[in-house]
């Protein structure tokens, strides 16, 4: 059985969403795995859980993160430290802190479906907002940008439900652009990934413009 013809912009909901989740990827299915409980699939969303890997933002001797100047492989990595929490352990998110987490689930989208990632309202009311967008054809775990905007220290637990995925059909299939050279920086992610904005061609152009003007820009 294959997926029915997509309707551009249509929200996948109800039985249509469940059929897509039940199909194999080769037949146009959406893969979100592992789903530990059937209740993670709701009428219009799929809940995802917090994984075990975190990238903690650090105060470093480098005063400025400058994608047009820094080497792509060290530009962002020097500002983060990787750490892990097992299931049953806690991760403390202090007020005003910024941390990259990841989902426990792996996601694979067909070429005619994109997805929005939004934090659960219960976490939003505690001061944590999570947002993201997944291109058609994406595959990998999802990086979660976690910011504690409250004045209270918050405790997170790997395995807790932290966000929801909403799926939309697109037509024609738009996956080719995402897989083009240089466009798939975060494809096939296996954990929390720091920004790779310095790899974008725009920054190479801006760096040459800066050099031509003979200044660092700082």
C-alpha cells in the first residue's frame, strides 16, 4: 500500500496521519521510532521525548562567535561541551541558560511531507519554548534548542515528553533541494548538533567582502 496523492499544505491528522505512520518509508510512510506508548500519537501531533545527549553552552575566552572569520569545524564547537544523562538521571537547566538537547526518537520524512516541531504547552508555561522546522526528506534525531526563560531552575528528565511534531503535505516533492551539496548540514544526525552556519556559502562570500575592506568587523 502506498500513500495517497498529497494535497499541498494539508495537515495530516486522524486516520490519514496514522496511515502514514504505519506505512514503510519506501511507500511514503513517516517513521518516528521508537514510540514507547501509543498515546504519543494524538489527533494532529506526535509527541517526542527528550534524549540522553546534551551540548551545554560555555563561557569561553573567545569573546565573539563570527562565522565569517572562524574555521567551520571549530567555529561553534568551542562554545559547547557535550554531556550525557542516562534514563533515571536529571538534567538541570538554570535560568537564562542555553542548552542543545536531542530527541529520543529518530525521524524520517518522505519527500512529500514537511514537519513543524513545537514544545509542549506544559513546558512552555514553565519557561521553555522549543521550535523547529524539518525539510521534506529529513532523517535523523532532532536537535532541541532549550532555553530557560523563567527565573526558576528547571529539572529535565531523559525520556520525558518535551515536544510535538505536526506534519504537512507538500507538492511537488521538495526533497531534492535539501539533499543538494551543502544543503544537508544536519542530515542523519545521531545526537545534539551545534550550529554549522559557518559552512553556508553566504558566509564565505561575506568573509571575502570583509577581507577586501581590510577589517575584522569587530
